[in-house]
C-alpha cells in the first residue's frame, strides 16, 4: 500500500511525470559533474600525497645516513619516532641491506624482515591506492647503499578534501533539482486534467475494485485510451476467474506431490539409517570374534609351537588380517559414499609412512620370494597430510601387486611432480612384474566391486574395493589415480596427492637406539595394576593374557557397573574399557568414574569393536583418553599402554 501511494505521488499524473523527468535530468547532469570533479581532485591530491611520501622518505634517508653508517640503532629509532608528528603517517621504517627492520614507528616490529620489495638505487613508489602511498628510498654513504627507508602515507587528508568536495557537489545538485522542479511544476500545471478520472479508476482497481470503469466520452486519444482500458479490465476479470479455478486445482496437485516426496524422503532416510546401523552392527559382530581369533593366534605363537604349527598359525593370522582388510574397505567405502569420511592431516615422516605400508605386505611378499624395493630419492623427509590414509592407498596397490605377481619383484617409487609455495604435488607408484592387465580393462578397475574379469576373483580373490577407495582418497587429497599395464609385462599403479610443507625438516643426525615398547613396559611397570572391562569371554581372555604377559596385574570387570565399583578404590594406573556391555555400557561407566573423586585422572582407553570415527569421538566426549579398535595389534596396544603409563605429571 505504501509503495502504491509513493508511486501515485511521484508518477500518478503527467504533471508529476514531467517534474520527475526534469528533476532526474538535473540530478544526472549534476552527478556527472560532481563525479568528474571528484575524480580530478582525487588524482591531484593523490599526486600531492605521493610527492609528500617520496620527499619524506628521501629526507629520512638523508638524515639517517650517518646514523646508519655508525649502526646507531637508538639514533635511527629516534629519527623514525620523530616522524609521528605527521598525522597522515601510517608507518616509517629503516631497513638494512638484507631487509631487516632496524627502526620502526611500531617498535614491536624491530628485528623482523621485510622482503616484499627489494630497495633500488632511486626513490620509488612501491604501491599507491586510495588508502596508502608506500614509497622506498635508498640510504647511501659514499655511493654505497647501506639500506633503505620505507614510508607509508595514509589518505586521510585526501579523504577529508574529497568529502568536502562531495558535500559541496550535493548542495549544488539539490539546488539545481529544486530550481528545475519548480519550473517543471509550473509548466505541467498547464496541461489537461482529463486524466484525473482515469487515475482514480486505476487507483480503485489497484485497491481491488475490479468492476470500476472509466468514462469514455469523446473522440480524442484519451477517450480511445479509456475504451481500450475498459476492455482490458473486462478481459482481466474473466481471466482472473479462470486463473483461480486453475490455482485451486494446482494446489491439490502440489499437496499430493509434496506428500509423495515426503514419503520418499522418509523412506530414503530410514534406509540410510538402517544401512548405517547394519554396517555398524556387522562390523562389531565380525570384529569381536576376529579379535579373539587373531589374539589367540598371537598367544599360541608366543607359547612355543613347532615350525609346522607356526606356519599354519601364520596362515590363520594372514587370513584374519585379510578379512579385517575387507571389513575396513567396506566401512571406508560406505563412509565415503555418505560423506562421513574425513582426512586427519598432521606432520609425519615419510619413512614412517612407507614403513607402515611395506610392513603390511612384507611377510606375504617374502613367502612368495618377491623382492620389495623402495625408490624415493629426492623426496622431502617430512610432509603435512594424512599418513594413515596415504599408507592405506599404498597398501591397496602393494597388496594387489603381491597378489598378482608370482616371480620377480615390486618397486615402490615416489617423486615430486610440482612444488608450490606451501605444498608439493607428489606421485607414488607401485610397479610389479606380474600378469599385467589388458588395455580395455584398465578403465573400469577403479570402479567399486570391479575387477578385470570374473576369473580374477576365482583365482586370486578380492572384492574390487581397494582401487575404488584409492580413487576417492586421491580426490580428497587433491590428486588423481591411474595405471599403465599390458598382459605379461607387469603393471604400474600410481596415485598423486597434494601434501603440505613442514618447516622443520629433520637433519641427518643418527637416532639413538631405544628399547622396544614391550621391554620398557616389562622393566618399568611390572606389577602395575590395571582394570580390564570386557564382557565377551574370548576377548577377555585374549586381552588378559597379553597384558599379564607384559608383567601387569589385571583385574577384570564383566560390565560397566562392576567397573565403576572397582574403580572407586582408585588404585588402578590405567583402565581398558569396552563400549557395548550389559547393565552399563562403557560410555556411561566412564562418565560415572570421572564424576568420582577416587580416580578422576586415571587414563581410560577404549578397547572396542566399534571402529567408526564417530565411535572414537563419542568415547573421547565421554571422558576417555584414547581409542584402540578391535582386533587390536599387540604392538600398538603395548605402545599405547607405555604412553599412558609414562605420561608426564598428573593429569
């Protein structure tokens, strides 16, 4: 309504339109004039400020030459500090020949380096815009350049002058508009008033009185316009009736489609929740017996067996690790598809990451008599990225290479493709002397659940997930994947990743030898009491025997409630906590233990078959200190125990 009234006030009649047109023309002409004048004045003022900046820089350079030759930093600082009397000064600094700040209006910046502009032999402008004029002048003594003076002059004075010019221009513009408007108003009042009736009808129709019509008597242009306007109103009234009928039907259709879409969305969400719950439950149910199987094989091997039995146990362990790898691949792929997969970048050593990848395939390669070679000369020793996921991608390539190679060797290579200011684009490739792949099969290898042909699965096994995961990992690391191969000549699979630079690259110092973690636990923490909270009998037996084999004293709680009761004594150095248990789960038990004053700082480590990243976050949020997924690696468990048993000070 307010908009209609304003439009009526300005443009309701010819008279008002003429006035508006004259006012607009005056406003445009005066605006162009003021704008042009402002630009000219701004250019002039900017030139003056530029001259002021260079003159001041040259003056300071001349004044400070003797102090610079004497390296009198206090004197140089006094010279710079004296420049603060200029209100438009933003900064002034004196630099030595290497760019080090010897004196600065901001004394906190003394000693820093300014390398964004090298001093020359003449006074020059480094940058100039509407906010700052930045100039630099050399400091010379006996034709020798000892340093430079850099001065920044702000544009406050320019802005003040420009504001005055603009204000004057606005006043002149308003005066011109007022004068032109009065003249136009006087002339417009001489025009006919026959449009008043039509104006009233337009207002009435706009207010909803659709049946109002304009009197159309006469034969001039205005009368003809009135008749056509009346005809238009009649047609409009008819169309509105038809449109209302269509609108009512359309609303019914929209309501029906909305209900269908809501049902489809609810079904999709339910399916997604069911899928996630199924995968999490299946992961837990498979990892729990797998933890017992792998743990028991570890205990049997340590107990002493014949060479033949050791070989058989090793095969059982390899089968278990292979099954664990399949489970992890399925979970990773499902998390990637659900956008719940995230990288965890950190600084890491290249050697450690490569060792992690090679150790996983070395036993199988050795059993087949294959030679493993590493060629990474020229690569930096440290990067910033996710070493776990990068190692996972290399393991997927190395595992396939070992699987499809019967004789010869496998080479892991790495090289830098390009270097940026803060990162490298690095390419890793795994080359083998295996059976090779036909060119027509290469394109679909990186698709989930795909292999070169079905006979591959029957002969060599595998799910076809590893390469698909590599492709998605590469994209997350801003890289790509690919392969080159031919039947009978071997294959080369590669992946690129953008890895950040690490400032503190290590020196070539030789690291001191250190006893292994198991020895350190045995010698330093023998007899230490820890609490194992585990309800599954086999997992309980595996963990207990491995812990006692390290010389630790182990108490066992069958559920969370029992763990809370035992923890009240407060004499445990560490608690290993399962998540899913009867009576009280591990999360609630941890919260209750943290509320008790007896053991508020006792390290609590999750030891669980719930292996999702969100499970880890839930454990840490509940008050746990660390997280180990089942089936656990005994060496990783030992390293984790040593870390928390030897934590510095009280937590």
